[in-house]
C-alpha cells in the first residue's frame, strides 16, 4: 500500500485562498476585497471528484478549466495541489484555510473594506460550517447544483454569513426550479449569448425568464440580474428569487454540444454584440422536464 507524504503535499501548496479575474469583478463603487478556494474541478485532479452533482455538459464546458488563465499549467497545478491537500489531509487544509480567512478579515478591517470569499470557485463540496461561522465578518458564497443544499439555504438553515445560488442544468426539473424560486433561492442559468471579455464585447441576455414544464405546460416567470457584471452572488447585490443570467464562456464547438445536451439555453437576441455594455432585454423561455 502506497504511503502518502502529507507533509510534502502541504509544503507544495502555497496558499489555500486565491484570486482570479472572475473574483475581481466587483460591483461598481464598492469597497470590497474578494478571495476564493479554487480546487481542480470535477475529476481533474485525478484523485477525487469535487463536483459530485456536475452534469456531463457542465464538465464539458467548465469555465474554471477551459477559460482565461485556468488553461495555464501553473494555475491548474496549483488547483490540483490544493485538491490533494484537501483530500489527503483535511485537518491541515482547514486549519490553513481558517488562518487565511482570519488574515483576510484583518486586511479588510485595516483597509476599511468588506471581505468576501467564494468557498467553491471550481468545486461543489460541503465545507464544515464551523469554518464559516468562525469568521462572521466575512461574507461567503457559492454556486451549487446540490438541490438539498440550495433548499436548506432557502429555508434559512445555513450559516447567516453564507449564501448559495442554485445552478440550473440539463437535469434540473420544473418542480425543483419552482420550489427553489419560491424559497427565494436564486437560479443561475447559462445562455448562448456572446461573450468576449478581453475586448469588452457582450451579447444581450434576457430581462426575464419563463420556465415552462414540458409535461404540464405550467410556467412561472422570473426577472434576471446580469451575473457577468460581478461575481458576488449575495442578496445584497443580486436580490433574492431572481435568475442570475450568465453568458457562455466556452469555445463554439463545446458551446454547441452543451446546447444540445440542454445545459446552455438558447437566446436568439444574444447573438447581437455590444461593446462596453451589459444589456438585459426581452424574455427567454426555458423548458424543463
């Protein structure tokens, strides 16, 4: 049986918290610092699946592995090393995370700004609630495909400084979407609207989404917020019971496959390019089983 050298694994990890372009996207005029825990998504580490609720299409077009700096060897290796530490030595991982969160809180207090942290930048795991409640001055948040976790958030059963948005996928049912919306949980939907960040070129996203049951024809309509303006998925900036609309970030071939699988939703108006403008306009019908 192979012996795992956890000391070497720990030494290989420079930090638990990290920063990236997505996390730097903050609301205009805000005095905020943001950080995140970035593991290697899905089974990319080769040792464990940190996205147990991921669908085939989600894995296919994962923006945290196939877009921006995440395609570089350095970034991927850092994420994999953190994943190895989390898997093989969770006690050390969470001790280090707690220390880094405390440091983030001190920096925020010193600079007179608010601290935020996304606990699952590229994963969807359940971190100990003790880690969250130990840092009440930090607002933590996540995207998740875990329906039970999203429902628990909607019922107020998660720590008060932790917020969750539910990512709609090809497996999401109409009943699930409606129940979570009723609980005030925000539903994240990816559209095929154009996006090219380096040149600030954005496609239009819908102003409202009408979810329709394929079996019964029932429907409900939800207003959207633009999830590409900033990354802080918290009620203070997004509100509650809304759709967080995102533009697909993957290449054309992967995007088309994800559309066929039902993960990325089609919105015809999204083909119109706008420069330096985030525009919400019209309605998109999203059919769910």
